[in-house]
C-alpha cells in the first residue's frame, strides 16, 4: 500500500481502474466492491499534518519565549552565569538559557531565597536545624546565591555531611547581606 493510497484512496483506485482498462480486454469490466459503492468517499486530508492557523495560546507562548530571549540578551554576563548555574542550563548562551528557564517547573531562586529567609529569620539553633534539613541541591543553590550576591566569604568546599555543612554555613549565611537589586534582576530573569 503506498502513501498515496492512505491520503488519496480514490485517486489510487481510479489509477488502478485506468490501468485495468488500458491493459485488459475492452469487453471486461473491472470488478467492483459493493461495499465501496455504498460508503461515501473519505474527505481529503492535507499531507502536511499541521493546521493552517496557529492558536492564540501558541502565539502567546512563542511571544513569551521571544521576550525571555531578549531579556537574557540584555542581562549582564555575571547574572547570566549565575542563572545558568542555578537552573542547570548547558551554557550561558541565549538558546540554552532560554530553553532551561522556559522548561523549568519552578525557579530555583525562589527556593534559595525562602531558605535564606528561613536561616536569617530564626535563632542560631533554628537556622542550624533548617540547614540540616536541606537537600544537597538546595544547599548548593543557597551557597551559590549567597556567594554571588553578598560579600560574605563562604568556604570553598562545603562538607558533605549535612550537620557539618550546617555548622559551617550557619553564621556566614545569617550574616549575609544580599544585594537586593541583583536578586530582583536574577528573579526576574528566572521567571517565565
């Protein structure tokens, strides 16, 4: 069965009938299937498989992606690098960063900011417990955020054990003064 048969079955049948008439005996009529005579011919379908019109939702989505790409182009290289690290983009390039941001289920900055607020708003024991309860990826995001947006010196290597990491980080993270303008810019960049 050819692809043409699937998309234009009546054309294929007509071609077969023409071939039978030209090669066969002029007295003999080609056999017809009675089921074909009683059913209407299927509607013709376009072979492209795509609709001619794009939905409004599709246009809005494309527009959001284009706007995000422009925003990334206008962002300084340091903020782009931090955003790429936090979101897990393959590179700081516009295409990779736009794709990573638009595909992310949620912004990693929101979680890191919430953890920062939790550590800074509680007492030292509460902050330590909060840090101990964080996962490795959450801890890494918090460390990246604090390192990039404050002047606090954090250890280059955070201990792997959660209690040791919490004890090492609790005081510097509590003392960190985050550059609010840089944080707002980063949050805007990583939002959809």
